[in-house]
C-alpha cells in the first residue's frame, strides 16, 4: 500500500519556510492570547507576540476590548512593555506620544510642529469566546464566532466558565512549532513517551476524531477507572485544550522564530475539584516528556540525515490533515 509521507525536513528547519508561514498562518488566523479575567477593568492589557508581531489587547475606557500592534507610528516604540497590567493611558514608552482609547493620536508630545495625518495605532481584530480572548491580525478574516464554525457546539457541554484560574506554565521548547503540532496530533507515541499516562488510560484506544472541518479535531482516550482523563481538543493552528473532571487546561504553542516554540499551559479548576495539585503535576510531567522528545526530533531534523518519513494510517491521519493545511497556506517550496 502506498503510505502518506511527512512534510520534508526542510519545512521544520528552514527560516525561509517560517517566514512564508507567518502571514498566511499566524497573520490570518485567530490566535488565543489572553482571558477575560485578565482584562476586566478599563486600562487592563495583555501583550503577546504572534509569530514575530508584537501586539497588545486592552480594555478601553469605554469598556470595549480592542487590540493593536504594540507599535508607535512615530519611531516604532512600544505602547506597553511586554507582559500584562493596567495602564490608564496609552502613552508610547519611547517619546511619549499619547493615544486615545480607540487608538487615534491624541497628542504628539513637544514634537515642534503638528503631527502628520495617519499617525494612529494600527488596530487588529479581537474576539472573545467563553472567557478566552483571541486576536487576529488580518482585517479580512471572518469574525471569531464565524471562524470557529462547529467547534463551539462541540465543547458547549463543558462548564469551562465556572472554573477558576489556577496556574500557568511556560516552556521554551527548542523545536519548530510544527514539530510540537505533529506530536500533539497523534496518540501513537503515548505508550512509549508517556508510560505513566498510559497506565491510567487506555492509550491503545486513543482516537483523533474529525467532524467535518479539517481545522479542528477532538481526541478521546477511555480512562481505565477514575483517572483524570477526559477529552482533548485542537484548533488550527496552535490552540488546544484538555478537559478533565473538575477542570480544564488550555495548551497553546506559539512560534518564537523557526527553531523555538513557546509552550504555554494554563490550568483552571472548579472550586470543589479534588486532586488539583496532582493533576497539574501529572500534566506538567507529560508536557516535559513531549518537550523532550520534540527537541530530540528537531535535532535529528536539523542534522540533515533525514528528509521524509511515513505516516501510520491507523494513528497519524491527523498529521496528514495538518500538513495539508500548512501546504495549502504556504504553497509549494521552490
Ligand atoms: S516612538 Fe513613540 S513617541 Fe517616539
Ligand atoms: Fe504526548
């Protein structure tokens, strides 16, 4: 039988490929960047870096959430320092130009003449879905709720808004964002990479289920008894969640250049959830195991002695779909 092959190694190693991915993938998709609970009050902001584009989202004085490139039109200074916080005004940190809550220029401090026209902040799209705040750089991408398609209905049954933020972990993993994505999209490695997880759950019946939209899928794995497993979900390009009894975790990965990926976990639990610390510890161990194997795979891809592999028809169909979306977005390489 003829097997589907993987993306060739160059797709994971060439900075030029990442350059080509930035616009059609990270500049055109909705990317999860923050939570409503971080942006409750006027002036609250959160920054993020979307495949190289620094942005921020801020709750305006009028209560509305807005997003902008974190970039002053004067000489490219930052409007807010990276991180999160609350600032009552939008004043550039470099020379002090001030902007209104909607991003229009209010005052070009001591400039010596009137500022020219078109010196406003560049807005980006912002959308909120069940307490999660997403951003999209492209004005022509459909609004968030349209873009999500049938995905919201799939997770409607889980009471995620009733959970409270518990903790966050961030790993800088030395691999291309697709190396981690490939790993997320198959359960083939579970018994070998995650032996403890496979003791708790029936890893041999892990299933990645597509429901008519190639951009997202749901992963199910039968628990052995009262273990912590529920359901995993994925949405293109780099958003995922794990829902378990009494809580859930968002798992997202953002490229930091072609060779590194920031892997972020954020945990939420019900007030009466049990085994909270054990659940987090266990999930973090699984993340360490994934990061370790992805970094080793990346070193092998970088080494130049491997080009293209093959995909298991039983286990790795999710990668085939993922690779097709990447190729469709980027086009063929020269
Ligand atoms: S770069 Fe913003 S005021 Fe100069
Ligand atoms: Fe894994």
